[in-house]
C-alpha cells in the first residue's frame, strides 16, 4: 500500500507546485522602486518644447505617471481607459513619451485622444531607465511626497484600475 | 560588362561600410571586453532568458551603452551592478545575492542532496538488515545446496 501512496503523494505535491507556477507571470518583476522617491528629471514638454516638466513641480498632489509611445501597440489597449479616467477628473495623469518622435506622438494623441495633463519627452530613454521601464506601457502612482506607491507593467486593465489604482489613489488623497 | 564592373565596385565598397558598425569594439577592446563580461551576467528584461550581452532588444542596447559610458566614467563593476539593481531589482542579476528571500534558492539544491543521501543510506541499511536476517530451515538449506551444486556442474561442463 505504501508503495502506491508515496509516488502518488509526490505527484500531487509536484502538481500543486507546477500549477501554482503556471499562474505566475514571469514578466511581472517586482519593482525595487516601490516606496522609493520617484527619480527626478527635467524634460521638455511634448506640446511646448520651451516648457519643462519635473516631478518636483507636482509635489503635494497624487498623480499617475504613464509611460507611452506612438510605436507601442499595447498602449492602444489601455488608452481608452486612460481617456475615460481623465474625463472623471479624479487624478491627473502625466505622460512620459518614451523614445518617440514629437510629430508621431502628437499625431497619435490627436487620433486616439489625449488623457494627459502634460507629457514629457524622453527621446533617448534615459528617464525610462531611471524608472526601470522595460515593457511600455508602464504606469506609476506617485503620492503627495513624490514617492512611488504602485507600478503596473504592461497595459492597465479595468480590473487593475478598479481594484488597485483607484482605491490607492483615494487613500493617498486622503 | 558595365553592370559587372558596377557590381564588383559595389562589392569592393561593402567591407568598409560593414566595418564602420563595429567601431566601438575596435576603439577600445579592453573596455569592450569588460562591458561584455559584466553584461553577460545581467538579464535582459525584455527577453528575460537572454543576457544583456546577447540581446539586441532596444532596451538592452541602451543599457549596454549605459554600462559602457559608466565604465568610461570610472565606475566599478559593483557600482554598475548596483545601478541596475536599483532600477530593475535583483531579477537582473543572473547570480542573485544571498538574502533571506533567496536563501531557499541558494541552499535548496544542497538540502535536496543531503535529504536524498540520507534517504538512500537509510534504505540501504534497512535492505542489508533484511537480507542478512533471512533464516533458512535445514530442509531449505539442503535444497539450496543441491541447486547451487547443480548450477556449478552446469557451468563446468
């Protein structure tokens, strides 16, 4: 009898581990930036290159920082959601236009709608590296003290927005 | 004829065009070697199962340039590794550091080895006990001897 139960037991334990492993997403790398101050930068604005955007300008308010590009296919997936969110005026969305061209970026916003209060141009991707960006789109929630509280890699889904981002924003806005 | 000449001319012009792309390596082989050695130990986050050195993803190329310029600025390998970990986490390191969260990763194989060795030793000892504990009755012993003798005769024939 033991001969039969031991392999079966090992098999069951292995199955549970492997099943759990299947559900994990290897692309979701825990960001070391959570609860760290948002890296500072000073970049030209997309719409008006004479003006700049810096995280320091946004101290005192909760904001969403969204990394996007006109060449990014997955960005289209989350874009309607961001446009809808910006209409609700719950929280300002700032964009980081990542490794993109000004003309392409402006045309893309014109075509798909502009949910961003402002977008900063990160043409060489240096700021993206500082924010640990590796899979555009990425979305950060940054609190009143300029600390990163949440990071979403890949498109924001309605579920993530409803269950994680909005509750967190409400809590941070106090 | 003219077309062939043109083709030959184009072929002669090709090599220097290709050589241009490899300029960074040629400029400073020692630096380039250091870049390759370090980036071979860093994971490309876009393609995950490739190292930064192997990957041609946009981000990997940017990060390689980053490593190169930091080395030129006199940063040590450890400092550059720290720079990467601060942005992408321990996940970028193919050799993760020993920390409470990675203790199982490092010790796991050895724990399994020791457990396997102990199980094997335990099993072998019990098996030997079982084999040496077999008692034969006089009849069985006599029968075994007959069988063994027959076998020996078989063999010597």
